[in-house]
């Protein structure tokens, strides 16, 4: 059996939603200390909907494929749904990752959570300003 599914290879070779959102209102960055890979997520949230999402990943192929798939899974979705995205769901949507590559999908989950936290923090600051 091939090590990586077709879907992993597809999202690795043609990652969706790569880039930066200049006026993002939620940004999350995470890294994995062991492998040194870094992932940054940009969210544009309007009326509690993820209107746009982009990512930059300096990391392995599984991390790139996970970020790409994760952005597809939350784009256009309500924040409440985006917040519940798990790394397991991302890995399943990719038709699986090898066990020792599961931590790459964790980066995607954490980067999205951090970006949503950042959005709420900024919102609170604006409301109190
Ligand atoms: Fe570090 Fe994949 S090996 S994120």
C-alpha cells in the first residue's frame, strides 16, 4: 500500500488557499518543537462566518496537505463549526495519514483554534476601546 493516499498527494501538490489575507481579523501561528515545522492561518470572519481562510506552512508534505484540507473544511462555515474541527477529521478527510504523521494534522487544528482565539481577543479589545 502506498504510504500516502491520493488525497494527501493531491493537496500536497496543489494546496488550496495558500497565502496571506492582508485584512485578516484572526491570525494563528503554531509550531512543532520536534520537527520545527510552522503553520500560520489567516481568517477573515464576518457575521460569525469564516468568509475566507488562507495559510502559510513551512513544513512537511503532510502538514501542507493537512492545512490545505483544513482550510477547505472551514471555508464558508460558521465559527462554531470551525472551532470544532479536529485533527482526526482532517486526517480522515485526507483518507488517512501514517501514524507517525498524525501530529502534522494537529498543527492544522491548533492553528485554526489559535486564529479563532485571536479573532475573539481582537473583537473584545475593539468593543472595550
Ligand atoms: Fe512536522 Fe509534519 S513532520 S508537521
